[in-house]
């Protein structure tokens, strides 16, 4: 391993002074691997000891609150008070039950997975679309067939690349959607976006393929993270290519050529992110002129993108492609081959899939698996990692909504969202820090928000053909078929006009099957997804207090994002252009800086260090916006029970994690720790203080002049 890694570094012409005497990525990861498990304790005993240890780290912060997210703190006689630590007191009984693993939202996800599994197993749910979902899942879960086939399903795709001997044959392979189902090429389609120049149209972005090491800097100065990625890539390539009959020297050669090619590409294409769209987008005719002998138009036409109005790319890069391919044929072949190996390994035999997953975890590419059961992890893999990242999820979503969503819920949720938007109008009209111009700009954008609740548009999956195992199908070919379908549906969209009322079932980024609700700046739309309609966020027949304390605060939170530092980048029509004046932006930043400073003063548990306030200020501000607008709406409901509302909100963010999980969440997530989402947010509001008679000296008391709510 070490010799091969050094050979790869030398092939990239890198000087690594730090390599000598300090250990390479292989040594680092060998140290990180777990021991052989000899003498392991009973899991229940081990968990009890861990909980006891973690509980010792739960100490009151400067406000007198404890991190009640950390599992194991509560006992029956643990003293808590709503006036001193609302998050702990409101959720104590729930935590004592011991049923919550992670955050309440994670529990929603587990329930949604269970419903999706039940739907797939329900023989009464029929139709060509859901049968395609079942075929895909059956191929994924048919471990016996996958194991018998091993790496063989990948062989024809690898062989097709190896058989390329001329530039013309390379071009034929690049433009063949059957042999090249991932659309891999020296210039690939990497997305589409709404045009700023022609706001009713899209442009397609064309650029070099994503680099295996991520950052282009890694090809000139390798750090520890790059070494880890190289090590992971080497292990994956060796696993699959050895199975296909490649020897060690051939595998090293492929890796070397790939890195050499990627290093060449990093110096060829300029960054277009700061360029004006008019200068870096081109018509089909202009692309045809600058492509030379390189088959860019043929590639785009075969994938269906040829009818898009404009294409964003580096024109100098496109002009050089023909010469690049002639001079670097073997390196380009290695680059393309390696991408099929790295992508395909997850869809081959189960051992190879598990090896890839374990490799990612050991090398730090993905987080180590959580404490969820094996069944829960499997369901997450099927419904989140596989279906959840394909347009095929839209077919499952349509049946999910029909089976599990009460039709009357649409009217209630849509009406609630309209009411929340109306309350935001009043908030904006009376917000003191907004200028008159800023106030009107906010109102104009608010008036144009599109409301999307649960129901996506109907999809057409007739072009997607999947074969069952008995018909000669396999999981890898199914993955490639779905990848082709995905690309071609996006191509179809790129040729159309922008429609903010549409909710495409093919865009899995907006899938209603997710456990989420969100504001999407590119459409200026609020989306309430079917996957979040779980108790306590929402259930049919819930009271107004529970409705507003649950899904209502989430919707208010998300709409607030339309007016934060990211929301100001997109106007009322979803076009990427600023619409709020500099004076108002400065006033907003001044207000949110107080939020950042407040969190900077918080130390939630022993050894946590200070909070990164800048990292969470956006989400914390949105949390406060969600409470502000729903409290305003509550004032119009006769006999509204505010205690019930605040408790519903607290239950929504109930969480039980290990200390290590809490530490990782604090370090990496842009949302505050959940007990702060409860305590910090609620303590900003008069109505909360009034409801519980909170006075100076109580833990939940915050003096009016010390409160940080922005809206």
C-alpha cells in the first residue's frame, strides 16, 4: 500500500517533505481501525456505562441550563423546573421512557421508512411505476444473485473503455449513452440552473469531471485529508480491478494516469463563478463553432440537452479538448475507467458494497455508522441512499401520498401557510430596522412566494426499463438505467420554460418523500413534504396549538430563510440577483451578529469549549422568526392555550444523543443544539415569560434589553 501511494505521489510530481518519518494514510487508518473485539462487553452493559459517563458531562451552563440532549442524565428524582430549564422540564418524561434515539426528526425518518417498506410489501398497491420501484429494490436486496455475479456486471463497461485505441473510438464511447450511462467525459454536464439573463429559461453547465481528490489544490500540495482520499480510492480500485483480472502493476498504472490527467485538467479550466453569465454562456451554434473536432454537440444531443437555449462553459477549455484527447488518450481512458469503478462498486456484490462503505468510514469520507439497528441502517440505505438519490423516488412518493396522507390535510396546511405569510406582512410592515424601500422589497417578495404542500406533479416513467433478475437484469444495470433516466429528464426540463408553480417528481432534491420542509430560493417557494407529516409535527385532528407549535413553527422558520443573508441573493421570481438595499442588509447583519455573540458565550457541556456563533446564527435567527410569526397568529385564535403551544414546540425538538454525537453535532451542524433551539429561542418572547410567570432570577429569564430575536 505504502509503495503504491508513494508511486502515485511521484507520478503527480509532488514534493512531500512531510511523508518521511511521519506515516502515510495507510498507517493513519490502521491506527484508527477498531481492535479485534476480544473481551467485548455485553452491548446493554456497555451502553449503560457510556450513558453514565456521558451524564457526568452534563453540567449547568452560565444560564443554569443542562444539555438535556445528552442521553442518560435524567432519573425520576432529577429536579427540573419549567421556569429554570424549559427544555429539560418539558421533555423529562419523554426522556425517561428511553424510546428516543437521536432527534425527534430522526424518529420521523424511521417511521417514514417503515411506511415505505409496508407500501412496497402491500400487494394491493399496483401499477407500472410502483412495480419499477419494486424491481429496483428487489435487485438491490437480492444478495444471492449479486454475490453470484460478483464484479462481472461491470466488466462490459470496463472492457468498452479498455478497447478504445483511437481518438475517434474515444469520441464514439463518450457519446454512447448505453456504453457510457454515467455520461463520463473530459467535459461533462454537471447541472442546470436558471438563467439570470433570460429568467424564463435554463442554462446547462458543462465542465471537467469532478476531481477524485476534491480540491484542485490537492494535486499540488497534498495534506492529510487528500492522503486519506487517495488511500480510499486505491483500496476501492484494487478491490474491483483485482476481481476483473488486473494485476498490481496495471492497477497502479491506472491510478497514476488518472491523477496525471486530473492534474492537467486543474490547470486548464478557469473558475466561472465570478464571471458574468453573458460572458460564459453560449448558444448551441456557438458551442458547435468552438468545439472543433470534439463531439460536444453530439454528446449533448444524445443525452437530450441539445435543445437547451444556452450552455455555460469555459470556451477556451472546450477549444482545447480535441488536442487534449489526442495527446492524452491513455490518461483519459484511465480517468473514465476509474470513475466507473468507484461508482459501480456500491452496486456489485454485497461484500464489495460493504467494503466500499467501510472504506469510506475508515478513511473519513463518510461518518462512522450510528447506533441504529442493522434493520434501520438497511432501510436508510434503501430509501435514502438508493431511491432517495434517484428520480425513481418520485414514483414511490406518489403512492406514499395516496396511501398515507389524509386529503383534508392539504387544505389545513395550505391555509395555515397562507395565514403565516399574512402575519409576516404585518411583521415587515412594522419592523423598525427596515427602511421604507427595504420594507416594500420584503413585501413584494413575500407576495410572490409559491406554496407547495405534499402533492408533486404526476410523473411519467414509461421510458425507464428495468429487468428483474429472472429476465437477466442485475443491480448495476438497473442503477445505470436509472442514471440515464435521470439525465434525460433533466435534459427535458432544460429545454422547457421556468415554471415556479411546477413541482417536478424527477428532482429528488425536492422529493416530497423526504422528512423535511424547506424554503427553495430558486423558486421563491415554501415546500411542506409528506415525509414530515408525523406526530408531533403534524397529524390529522391535532389542535391549533399543536399545529402551530409543530409544523407551523417549521414553516415560519423556512419562510424566514427567504429574507436572510442567502435569501437576499434571490429575488421574488427566484432569479439570482440581490433585491435588498445595502443599508437594510447592514441592519440585518448587525441584528444577527447579536445572535452570533450570544451563542459564542454558551458552553453546553463540560469540555465543549465556546460555541461557534457565526456558524449557527442563520438557523437560530430563523427559529426565532418561526416562533415570532406563529405567536402573532396565535393572538387571533380565541382561547389559545400557550402552554400547550410551547410544550408542542419543545417536543418537536426533543433529542437523546451520546456525548460524542452531541459533540459532533455541535462542531459541524449549522443548527444549534436542540435544547438551545428550545431554551434560547423561547426565552426571547414576552408571551413565554407571561405564560409561566418567569421573573428575574429564574433560569429562563432574559431581560427585554438583552433579547436577540431579529424579527
